[in-house]
C-alpha cells in the first residue's frame, strides 16, 4: 500500500487511489484530508497539542479531566448530546489523553461527516458557555473513579505511574502520568478548567484529519464553514524542556509489597526520542528481544528456564522526552526474581555483543511493517497517525513513509542502540512481591547512585 501527500492542496494519486493533502485555515487550524473509497465510512480526528507534559505541579490531571469535560455539552449540544448524535447516526466516538496530546475522534457513515465536523467545531468554539460547576464535579468524580478502577484497585495497576516517576526525575514534565493525583483532581477549580481551555483549545493548537470516503472539496468547505470563524489564541506557553542525558547513570529500584497474583519484574530503559532513526532501531531491538512468543526473552524465561509465565519488551514512543523501553516479566510460582533479572541481563548483553540474526531481523521488520500497515489501512488509524506526525513533528507526510524507514534500519544499528542503552545502569526497576492482603502493602525504595 502506498500513500502520498502534498502541502499545496493538490491531490496526487497512487495505484490504490489513496490521497493525503494538507491545508491551513486563516485561524491556524491545520487540516489533512485523505480519500479512501473502499468502504462508505470516514473518520474525523482532532488532535490538540496539549497533554500531561504541559501541566504544572499541583494541577496534574487537568488535560485528562478536560478530555472528559469535552463530552459534557457545548453551546448547541447539551449534556450527552455529542454521544447521542454520533451514535444515533450510526457512528462511534471517543477521546484519549497522553503525555503529549489530547485527541477526539469519530468514525461515521460517509454521509454523516458533516455532523461530526459540526460537533467538533461547536465544542472547540463554545464549550466554555456550557462549562459549569455541575459538569466539573460530575466529571471530576468520573475521573477519580477511573483512577480507582484502572490504577489503584487492580493488580500491578500503579506500575506505570511508579516507573515513570522513577525514570523521569521530580520536576520533569513527564514525571507524572496523565491520570493525575487524587489531591490535584480535588484541587482543580472551575477557573482552572476555564483557563486551561482558553490556553490550549484553540484552532492554531490543533490538527484536524478527515480520512475515508469523502469529497475533499466539499469536506474542506465544511471545515471552513464550521471552524473558520473560531478565533486563534496565542497565549500558549512553550512546553517545558524534557531532555535528559542518554543514560541514567545508575539503576533506580523500588520494591512494592502488594496483593498481586505473582512476583513481577518490570523495568523502564531510557531510549532515543521518537521520530529518530535510533528510535526505529530501538523498536526493532525490543521486538527481537520481547515482541511475542518467538522473542529471545520469551524463549529464555518462559520456554527454557520456565521461571516466568509471561515476558514482554515494548517501546513507549515519546517525542518531547526520551522514550522508554518497557520490560514486563511475570514470574512462575517459586521462581526467584534475582535469577530472572540475571537471565535478562545475560540475554541483553549477548544481544548487545552479537546483534540480531538475519532471521530475527527479517521477522522483526515484518512484524513492525504489518503493525504499521494495519494502522494505515483503517480510516481511524490513518487519521490518527496523520494527526500525530503533524502535531509532534510538523509533517503529516512522515506517517506515510514510516514503514519504509523501519525497513531501512540495519542490523548494526539495532545492535548499537541495544549496546548503548539496554544496560543495567540505564533503567528504573520495579519489583512486586506478593502479600496476603493489600492491608499489608509496603513500599521500599532504593537508589543506586543514579545521575538523572
């Protein structure tokens, strides 16, 4: 599958009949359109350049809270009307928040694209008219309950929060996760929420992608009609610097005693920023080492040693800070975590010395290629990737050449990034020790000379 994109509004076409063009409204809204007439559906995806990295200490969780508030009504749509109108038209919708962005998306029957565009424009331009104490309290409670269900009251639920807090030092914009703390959620005021919206929810801080069975000329006319009168806002502060040394300089470790099913070893390795050739090489390294049942760590820990019931290694890609290589090993009954950790280090050292075999390299590249093509083949996935590369890297066309970039990486580049980064002195480690009851939970933290 090939895709092309231009920045001048022309629409070159490849053998699959797919196009991607870029436009910009006078108020700064960037628009990316991609035709795909395979099925009579289309996706409307809107990315705002705001995530938890833009928050300040004492007001964490605002970006995620606002994702929820965006579904609470606007000037023309009351209460749950956004859900009701989209679902009543046969569409689906959602929104998500990450460290680096907040996005909203609808997949609609093709003849209902105008409805999705009107809905997104209405809340971008008029949400403050409907935002009140009642809606704030309602969604504050929803988010706090989400935190309990996904983080606080499930086995290993706080692992992501704990490891990111270890991997990124206090005061770093990525030190806290998008869910925020209970205390900060309680402290958020209506004026905090209004100020957040005025600062970040502006057309010149957003990218809109419409992908699917569309007429580009008509779609762009609708975008201009509904979004064109919304004023831009120039008061957004620059994001805080997320740079860090390439290597942590020492191992950070936290032992957590909780009521979990089994012992677990988790680790976060500091890896290159996303959008770089080194990041693609790191993705391939982690795929060889821990991407599925044919990976080295699965073969060693699960099949050979039988010390683990599951072992995976994946990449959390980040643009504004070092990415994280995420190791997750669930131990077998009676297995010692010290033995598991020693086996992991042995496999990583061997890989750093020898690199991937030709067969491993071919399999890893094929796996990542398939994942990318699966994303680009769906209207929702392609819209999301076009937005991602436009917001984080300034160029949506990079989404369309991502597969080729992965296939160009050499085995030596994969070996080199593993040797430079997958080291014991470049990781934060989380060890879970089961207890009989969460009432007995205790945390123990130790630091081994880490220089962050």
